[in-house]
C-alpha cells in the first residue's frame, strides 16, 4: 500500500516543495492550507502520517493536534514549525506529537524522520498477540501499545512508548542518546538534539513515583540512559 501523507502548511512554496519531495519518494500526498481543512482531511482521508505546521490560519496546529487525539485518531504527527523553543516542543509532545522539526530544515533529515515514523506505524499494524512485560509496578503490552501502572492505564505518546521499548529491550544496558535517536527517530548519529532528554522527562513524570528521584529510568552521566527493573 502506498503511504498517504497529509501536509498541513499554509506557505505555498514550502507545501509545493514538501509535496514534490515526498511524491518522489513514492508517497501519495495531499495538502491543506489551513488548520480546519487539515483537520477535516485527516478525518476523512485517514493518512498514514501528518506533517503539521503550528502557525496556521483558521485553527493553529496545537488545536488541530489536540482535536485529533481527543477524537481517538492516533495517526503519527510530525510538527513543522519556525517555533524552536524547548517549551514549544514540550507542548507539542504533550499534545500527542510524534516528532518535531524546526524550520529551516534539511530535506534529507526530514525524509529520514518521515520514513522512521512510517516504519513504526507499519510495525504496529503487523503486531499481534498480547505478551505482557513488567518492571517495578509497570506492565507493558507491546502489540496493543498498552502501559499500566499499578493496574491503571498510562497514556503515552507514540514516541514515548517506542523510547520505553528501546530501553526495555536493552535489559539494563546503557543506551546512548545517539543510539536512541537512530533507533526511535531514525536520525543519523551526527544529529544533536535534546529530543531524547525531553521524552525521558515525560516518561519519568508518567511512570516514576518520584520523577525527581527515578528508580527505573536512570541517567548514565555523559552517556545516556538505562532501565532498571
């Protein structure tokens, strides 16, 4: 099946460039030039991925994202924006974004992130069974992407879940930030980003009893992170 990608971007030149590059890669692409149209197309067309600008006419990108998640639409969303402050990124992730690219960006990096999100979506669709894994008071069911803490459901964003699995699969071994960027986001090792740190903080808030003194998601100084059961 040809991946369907919805581009929600009001800059016509940028939208044209994105569409052209994505179609060259073999994707089917539709473009919406304001937030309301983007939300409607996401509902009706059921894309495999949404590229979403934040500063949009009609309805801004945050509201579009909140509406999608509130309606139970878990399509991966990659935010494209000129707003590069860490607070903007954190807000995007908390609303359910899967990745965040700051303008101006390199086309090759963007395409790598797109492919990483699509690969994860395909992997999720093909998963089956309900094998539970546990550490501490946390229970994880990979196929259903379900996480429980003391029997209560914990709502993780898609990238938060994938980051948790990347740590879990190392069985206590250390994962560097570059390892996690490559594995979870599909980045090259040379990419420098605080994306991993931001997601780790969110995971701790949701899974640790005392996020300031984590028992399970531990920092390895100057290296990365590891998961302690």
